[in-house]
C-alpha cells in the first residue's frame, strides 16, 4: 500500500505563495494531513487519487479545498460529488456552499443552472442513469469526487454504472474512511497491488489513520464498554437453548444469543441503555451538549428502543428511520439542539456529521469490520482537546476484536487467503452442524413449524477496552463496580484515560477481595487480578489454547465444547472469550498435562 503518513507533514506547512491557497473563501488553515495530501496531489497531478482518512478527520474539507483549487486554476470546469445516501448528498452541497462552490443536490436531468458549479448525486442515482452523467462529464472538464468509494462495490450494477459514467472524467478523487469490504467485489478507479503473498490489495495515495489522528488530537479516544450475560431462546427447530454471551459457540449460536440480547422485551437492552444514559450524564458534566445514539438493526427495534429510552429517562428520543421523508431534517435538528438521545437504523452509521455525539450503543447484529468502523466513526469527531467517546457493545468476539484493532489500517483485499483447518478449532464442528441442519431442512422441514424467539436475557457488565488493553472484571448492573467505570470523566487526555482505568481496575479487585465469596458482586470468584495485557497477547493466548484443545480433540475423541467445559470445571473461571491471561495460561498447562498422560 502506497501511503503518506499524515503526521510526517505536520512540520511542513503550505507557504503563503501556495497556489490558490484559499480561493473562494476556503478555510485559511488546513490540518497537517489535509495540507500534506493537497501538496502530494498538486505535485503529482494524477488523474485518479485515493485518500484514506479515518472517520472524523475531515475528508470533506480536504476534497472541497482541492476542488476549489482545481476550479480556480481551470484544471476542471465543473464538479460532480457522488455520495452513499440522500442525506449525505445534501450535506455535501451545504458544505460546498460554505466555501463558495454551488452544487445542485436535486439534479435529475437536463441542463444545469448557470449558477451551479456542479451536482451532488447518489451511487443509486448514477446506477439508474449512468449515460446522463457520462454525457455531462464528456461535455466539460469534470472533477468527480467519489465519497466512501467502497459503496461503488456494493453491487455489480453500481460499479459498472460508475465506470460507465465517470470513465471520461478529467480527474477522479476517491475518498473513504474504510477502504476494505467483506466481499471481493473490485471497486472502480481503485488501484490494486499484488503483495509477496500473491494477494491483491487496494493501494491508497494518501493515508491518515485513526492512530495518527488520535496523536494529533483530531479525533477522540474511544472507551468501549462491553456487556455479556445469560441468554435463553427458542430455535427454528423448536429447541430451547441457554448460553452465556461471549462464551465459545458456533457462529449460529453466537448470532442467536446476540439477537436475544438485542431483543427490547428482555432485560439486556434496558440495562445497557440505563448504563449508557448514566454515562451520558457524566459526560455532559464536561460536555454540556453531548448526545447519544443507538444504532438499531431494524425499524421495529428502533421504535422499541426509543420507547425504552422514554421510560428510562422521561424524555423523548429522536427517531430516525431510513424510509421516512423527514429523516434528514430530524438529523439536522438533533445536531443543532441539546436533546440527549437519537435512535436510528443504518443511515446514521456512515458519514453523517453530528459532532456532539459522544456516547453510542451498538445494538445491531451487523458484524463486518467496515460497518463497525463507520458506526464508531460517528462518535470520534473531536471539537476540543480532551473529549472522549464511549461505545457500549455486546460481548461478541468479532466486535471485541474490531474494538481492540481501532488503529489497524486495512486495505480492500481482492483475493481471500484460504485458512488451514487448524487455524479455526471450531471449523470442523461448525461444518458438521451445517450439514446436519441442511439434512433436516431437506428431510423433515420440522423447523418450519417454529420461528426464532428470544425468551430471556440479562446483562452483566463485562469489561472496558481502551487502546488495545482490557480493564475490569464482571459485575452486576447497578453495582458499585459498574458505576465506577460509568463515572469516568468526559474530558481526559488519552494517557489519563489509561491511568484512570488502571486505578479503577485495581480498586475493583481490592474491593472484591475484601468480601466473602458468597457476597462478592463479581460473577467469577474468587477474584483474580486481571492484569493489563495487550489485545495481541490475549489473542495469542486464546489461539494457543484453541490449538492445544484442537490437538487434544484428535487424541481423546471428545468434542471441543466438552473439553473447554472440563477445563473450566477443573481450573475455574469464565469462558475462554472472557478469561484473564492467567486463567488462559492455567488452562493451556492443564490441557498439555492431559495430552502428556495419554501418550
């Protein structure tokens, strides 16, 4: 990947003689990464340019400043902005108008009014009439800004339409905060380079990652608060299943436990919303207009969550539904007012600019790294030094992994590497289960008599994740231990967050040790110190344990789940996904001991 670190340009600013430094009223002072990206572009003058900048870093300002420079120097005569949604299309037009570039967000066909410098459209709109946009691009020298370019790979028709419409463009500027997709659909106008492993990955011309932005105080540090708990549900086959959110399970079971947690009729969501509202109250002591957002899976859930928030807080939440004609207006109103809560489905997860959002609840079952990064991006936009963001999550392995890898730079991969079976100790058992389910589907159809039903859920405060490390131990909602973490001040420097979390953890452990086991609030007793271990170290310990268990499966003939359960019984402690480093090491030693005895 061809990158230019944003921080490397911090020491070298644009000179007063920089051509077109601030034409048409553009901002007189750009951030260091924006200046660096501008310099690189103007020096190289490429036809295609891919800028990857973390959500909240200011991609819109960079793109419009560059557009202004191109118009001012007659490199292009008009601008076309392509955005993912109707709301973002209007947001681009408003931002452009503030620096003197007039874009028509309502353009549909025919000649453009002479007062406009271009149009703002959606990818869906281009997909419907690609030749309309191609004709406009062919008639006049055009800069095409492709916002969140990964959306051009959402469907074959959108990608083909973008290629057809904008292939003749004079310049193409592609922007994204997340240049990776979960599929292997190629993205138009993006260069892919083959690595030493034979895998083709997207190559950015300029990259400004979350780590750099955090160091430059451009974005807020994010504190993730994870909640687990016991779940009970009825499957489509009519079986009642109980499981602990976060413990090792098949993908299907994880998905069902997750859905059960998010069911508004259970106890998990009300408990987490109550905790998030307490956190918001604490944050508002330092950030008076701080707002909170629940990202829901569907419209029915969104309405139910809004009702819960009304019951918990006594105040109405702003409800934003994607098919509602007034959705954009409601987002704008919430952005400008002082209300506490907004509930939305998908449309607020990407690109929407509500800088006062500081607390989030991830209440959707979407588990792609792209969606997660975009969702968290709604809370990281920093307005003044010291602001923190807090995001509440269910204890789901994928989400915990994404949360602990916030600073990781990803590329879009066209060729998926094949994983060896031993890399996933549950792969074989999941394959067998899938086959069994398929046989049942074909032979009996029994599961058609039932539908999935969430029966019961409870929430347990699990842990806090920050900067790749994990803090705290499990505690009941409303307990002194949970309140300690919810009460972290809303204005803190990144290193102060780390120090404070370490102190809170030490206090929790000391408090727990003073109580008899039967009175301890922690669900796993006796309390053990949970040292601050990096995410990589924890992942390596879990990998070692799974590898050892996988080897012992072949030796003993017992299923993975049976061995993990036996290890918990003998060694004590929570499921592997929630275990401390010391507990994981103890289990690795124990399974090695068992394997040695069988030889």
